[in-house]
């Protein structure tokens, strides 16, 4: 039984490692890592949680009772001259001839220690208005998270495509080097037999070295761009991995642009802010109660324990028409937001059509390049035989190899440009 469990565990670990290793070569892996490691995304998630807590705080402010304890001691001593003698009194009661604060004004002092309870009432409508702004703020944060993640997808995919471009360039140079090496072996034998000149062999050797330098350059470029991809995604890895082709496709299914949500939420936030501003103009009614010590004369303090209760009512009457002024400002800001929305729709439509036109043109050029590559491969096969038979010079063969290498590099650039355009189109058609 223990052997079976151990074997199962080892199998899980083995295949688990294999899947992890494969995942690191996929575009989805890098996008996932970038999203999970993005401090901006996590910050907005925390902001959303904070907004939910703020909604609870506002609800408590408008509906829950507030309990406080107030304590105060203030003394106003006098010098009493009644009965023909000057006497210092800390808490006078009925002196008539004295120096000090007027007893009628100070009562000789204040001694308080009271618990106070205040509770707003009839505030259900206010709670709804006040919490609405927090709810809109939470929606704005959630939409910001979506926009941030969408931006991350675009940036990571662009960098990933550049890495794949470097890798394909490297692969093409390796294949070209293999072709030259095979031909060099044959030419070397022909030189030894006196059928070709030593300069022919040297020419092939020089071209092989040139291609080797190009291979070193593309390997270095790929490693650099791969490190940039890891930095962008927050991945602590310096190893070499061979990335898979992203194979992006045009997203033609978007009906309603997700970018529009920002403008809708901006308008809602302005309206909610206006409603919150107008809360102070609504009547305020609250109930209160207090209990404790409240006295002014020390000898009678033991009998001054009591309580009181009542209602507080207030209403704002005039503040220089700030309410209407703020409403006009809000209306103007809403119009501005709608103007940005309209402009985005127009510009984005033109932008997407432009990208589709460029992709269509690239498809034509890619088709031509693929036919040229196919013809060049056939031509090189002919040249290999013709060089051996002396029907074609080594110089012509090397020139054809160079042209073939240039064509392959241009073909990779066309594919890369197309993938970048598809990624850009999908970003805006979202």
C-alpha cells in the first residue's frame, strides 16, 4: 500500500513538473504571471475592499447611535467680604459683596460627567445616497482593474511577440549555417581533388563565419528580450526557454466596447458626488439622551445626578446658491465626459479600420514571401549540384545564400508585424 502511494506521489510530482515547465513557454503563462504580480492591479483590488468598508462606515454614520462620555471641571473662586471679613471661597452660593467672576454668570464653577447618546433618525434615503457614491467608486476600481489587466495583456503580448521574432531569426540562421556547413564539406573535398580553387573554400568559410556572428547576435538579442519579458511579468528567472508561437487571431466578436464603461462610470460618479453634496441641504433630525453628573455647587453635587433626552432638528436655509452652482458644474463635467466618449468612438472606429487595412496588405506580402522562400530552397538545391559539376560558381551560390537569409529575415519581420497588428486590433476591439 505504501509502495502504491509513493509511486502515485512520484508520478504526480513528475507530471506536475512537466506541466509547469511547458506552461513557462506559453503566452498565457506570462500574462497570468504579469497580472498576479502587478502592484497596480493589487492596489486597485485593495481599493475596492476599502470602498466596501467605507460603505459600511457611512451606513453606521447615518443610522447607528453614537455614544460618548464628556467630563468637565471648571471653578470660579471669589473673595467674599460679607460679614465684614474677607474670605476666599472656592464654590460660592449666595455672596453679595465679593471680588471675582459674577456668580450669576459662572455659577461658581461647573462639574460634569455625562454619558451622551445621539442617534440620527429618518435617514434611510440619506444612507442610500451616501453609499451610492462608495458603490460607484468600487465599480470604478473594478473597471480600473479590468483596464489594467487589459493593458498588461497588450504589453506582455507585444514583448512576447518580439521574443518569438528573435527566436525565429535564430532558427533560420541555424538552418542556414547547417546548409553552408554541408556545402563546405563537399567544396573542401572538391578543392582537395583540384576541381575547385582554394579561394572558393575560403569564400564559403568567410560566409559561414558571418552567419555564425549573426547567430550569436540573435541569441544575445533573444536572451535580452526574454529577460525584459520576465521583468515585465515579475518573474525571477534567468534561464533559457524556447517560447511557442502565440498564434494570435483577430477578435471580431466584440459588440459593445468595454472602454465605454469608463465614461458611464465617470458620469455616475459625478451624479453621485452631486447627490452627496446636496445631502447637507436636507433636514437633519436626531434623538439624544444623556445621563450623569451636572452641577455647579460642590456641596450639592451628590444630588445632581440625573438625565435628559430630546430631539435635535436643523435645516440649511441659505449659503449663497452653492447648491445650484455645484449642480451647474456637475452638468458641465458630464458634458465633457460625453464629449470624450463620442471622440473615442469616432477615433477608435478609424483606428481599427486602418489596422485591418494594414493586415490585409501584410497578408499579400507574406504570401509572396512564402512563394519566394519556396523557390529559393529549390534554387539552392539546384546550385548545390551545379557547383559540384562546375556549372555554377561558388560566388553565385554564396550570393544566393545571402539573399535567401535576407528574405527569411524579412519574412520573420512581416510575420512579427502582423502579430503585433493583430494584438493592437484586439486591444482596441475589446
